[in-house]
C-alpha cells in the first residue's frame, strides 16, 4: 500500500521545538523531491520546505528560514522537519508530500500557544 504517514505533531509553547517525521512505504521513496506543506485554519496550503533527492539541496519559505530544518533518510524512507523557535503563526496542519508522485500524507497537527 503506497502511503506517507506523518507523526510528531502536538502542542507546544512559543519558543519551543518539535520534530515531525514522515514515513514512506509501498514505493521507491528515494527518487523524488520531498516537501513539507502546512495549512492553517482559513488559509491556503503553503509550502514550508522541500529537499531534493540526490544532491539534498533544500529550500525554505521565508517565514521558517533559520528556524526549520528539513532532512531525509533514504535508507529508512523517512522525511523529517525539525522546527525550532516556534511561533503562534506556525500553528497548522502539517503535511508531507512526495512532489514527483503527488502523494500526500494525512497530516499532523502542530499547535503553538
């Protein structure tokens, strides 16, 4: 069964940290660019960070640059998002996505108070 499953969300105080994980299964994970997106209530889904396969080049939205780090472990078919210095405006449902395959996880909620 081809799927992406996120975990690691939760509630945290402003200034805190969380690490999101995304487990890929059922397909060859290491071929495509992977990304994290988020959607806050009443807002459109936005790209947060992405990481290329091979080179591992990364891209971050300006709003998270310097606070979030995206990484991947191709051997384990895992994608991560280390989030630090969290702000209330980071509150959202976070999704991982396989950009090349247009495959999405179900999301994990992050709430910053």
